[in-house]
């Protein structure tokens, strides 16, 4: 079934780079911007999107029951209390991995496409079955990476696979950017990363301890509309995703001294 | 770098040409006759996507065998094979369309004009491109990707992965790239690590063998013209 719904896979190859955090924050940010959004937890092995969204205790049914046809789609969807534009489709039991096929993923996503404008799929790490199932159901993708050699290498592999599966556009989010370390050349720079991956950069997310605090609370940073640096990054990514032109600023190229750069970073509304 | 050539334990199976019969029909019978553990499948002119290659792989696994490597003269098949994590080789066969020619005349034909494999697009981590003759790549070779050729390797882009020229022993083979920053270079039997320092911007360089060692030097004026002696 063809709808205009944007079905976006959020993937990385390497684990722990920030896929789930991005999915949760982007979901909330899009919902706040008035877009009807579903987030689908495709990480059946280590599901934790529900946790990050603070919805764990409200799950009754999961994607598993929907596929087995023991419940309806809207029975399984968990609507976010504060942001009713956002719904979560929870992952089922890890044993689902034994029988889940790309066409099952496709079925769930088809059902979601009828109801939502955006479907964000939180992909498991790796390039094995879990990834392949999720890719099969996706139209476009966001590749998340960190400014680290191994994360970039894995992202590159994933981009190659997305290309062979005809997923496009594929855009890049560079997470956990530390301007100070980039300035002192202890970390790959934004240019180093985009140079290798050759993808349009959808946004940068600054390293921010508030991300961890909010994760533990089950309240994504974007929920409060707060002003922490990472929260701004996430909502800018959501706006760019909808086609708004918000200039990207490379934090490591601002001003001259490190201090100058950091100061700017705190003040600037961009990036 | 997942190299294969362990030699003795691998059987090569050729799929029938597209227009002669469907490979799904003849493959099980062929697999039953295999008595090695691993198989190399030459897919010839079949354009196979990931789903079909998976099907092919499950036939092989059902027969209790292991798919070691894929060969084909269709780039798409090779790309799908790489996507599934298989070692794969693209074979550019000039004689595909000449069916009834004897093997001898085929050989003569391919000897007097060197084959060139042309590929457009960046090779990303985990992808391999391999050619029997020369290879010309329009794109980058990223870290973690490999390009290899029986003849010269020419990269209209940046080489940041691994490149091998003259893989069958041709000591005259060269590796040329608009930016030469490889992880590793191989020419014939020689191996060298890439240079540590960044090359000068905008300088096309070539790597070649000189008295048994790989050296890197600025390429000649027209780096993509080869004099074949
Ligand atoms: N911008 C950031 N600043 C600080 N910490 C971050 C940032 N982004 C993510 N993290 C932290 O990194 C850790 C991993 O994040 P997350 O779970 O989103 O990664 P993932 O890619 O989904 O991992 P997995 O591959 O295991 O699913 C979490 O503890 C998270 O709080
Ligand atoms: Mg995750």
C-alpha cells in the first residue's frame, strides 16, 4: 500500500551510538511540532524505547500480538500522555526474533502508515537479521554515528547496505560531538566524518549529560522544550526533517579559542 | 580481509546461462554431486538480488554445504553478495555472448585486448571489487573496502582502503588514485602499509614495484593512460 507516510529507519551498525535516544527525542519533537508520529521499536532483543519514553508500565499488547492477530493495532499502540501526537508500537518478546520475517515488519509498518505521517523505526545494532527485517520495511533512513573511527566504519558499511536495498534518502546524524575534543584534534572532526560517509548531514548532537539524566527519568529532553544544548539539536533535526532550512554550524569552526567556541555553543540557537 | 583461496576444499558450481534454464531447477542436482565442504558459485549472467541470493544460499545449506564465494559478470549480483557478507568476484567476460566458440579461440580473443572493468560508485566498508584485467573505479575506496585487479587499479577518487594490483603476479601493475591514502597496498607479491602522512592535496599518485618494493610517486601527466608493453 502506498501512502505519503515517511517511514524512516534509524540505524547505525555499531551499538550504543544513540539510535534509541534519537528515536525518542525525534518522536517527541515531531509530535510537539504537530506531526502525527509513531515510533516502532524494532530492537526486539534489547527493547528499551519504551523505557526512554517513560511508557514501559503502560504497555498491554505488542507488535507480536498484532502480527498474531490476537489484538487490533490501536490496542497495542501506546499513546504518549503529554504528547498525544506520539504513539509507541512496542517490541514483542525477544523470541519473536526466531520467526520474524521482513514481510512481518512490512505488515506492521503498512498498518502504521495508514494512521501516521511519520513512522520512526528504532533499529537494532548490527547488520544481521534484525537490521534486514527493519530495512525491508523502510523507505528512508537516518544513520547515527559518533566521531570515532570504529563507529564511522560501521556506519559506512550500513550505508552500503542501505544503498543496495534502495533505501533513500539516507541522511546522517553525528551524535556525541565534543567541540573541545575536536578543536584539540583528539576526536574526528565533522568534516572528517562527512568526508568518508559522503551523506547529507541532517544534524549534530552535542555531548550533553542532560541526555543521560533524562534517559533515566524516562522523559526525553525534547519533552520539556528545555534549553539544554542537546535538546535544541534534536528539535532542529526534527525541523530539518520536515524540510525547514536551518543552517548547520560546525561548533569546532567557530571563533578562535576553545573558550570562545564553547561560549558560542551555549548561546547559539543553531546547530 | 576474509581471503578465500584455501584451494582444495572448494568446488566451483556454474549456474546455467539465463536463457538456457532456470538455476533453481538444475542447482539441487549439481549440489548433490559435490564432495567438498565449500562451494564457489559462478552466477554467470544472473542478476540476483539479496532475496534470490539468500534462496541460493539456503539451497546450498540444505545440501549440507557452505557457500564460500560468489562470482558473476553482473555487478548487481556482486553487490548483493557483498551486502550479504559473501566474498565476491566480478568477472568481466567478453565472450558471454559467443556461445559456441571453442575455449581456445576465446582465450586468444581475451589475450590480445586487455579487459577493463569499469565501476561507478564508492566502495564502502565491507565491499570488495575484483577484476581479472584492469579496473577503473569512479568513486572512493573507503576504509574497510578492498579493490583488486589482475592488472592495474585505477581510482578516480580517493583510495583509503586496501588495493591490490597484479594479483596473479604481474609485477608491472600499478595502483593509481587521485588521493592515495590506503590502509594497505599490494602489487604482485609485495605488501606495503599505507603512508602515515597525508598526501599533498590535488596530487595524483601512483604506486608501483621497483626492485621488489612498492614505491609511491606522483603520477605521470595522464595517469589514466597506460602503455602496455
Ligand atoms: N548526545 C549525547 N550525550 C550524552 N550521552 C548520550 C548522547 N546520546 C546518547 N547518549 C547515551 O549513550 C548511551 C547509548 O544510547 P542509546 O541507547 O540511545 O544507543 P543505541 O544506539 O540505541 O544503543 P543500542 O545499539 O544498544 O540500541 C545512553 O546511555 C545514552 O544516554
Ligand atoms: Mg537502542
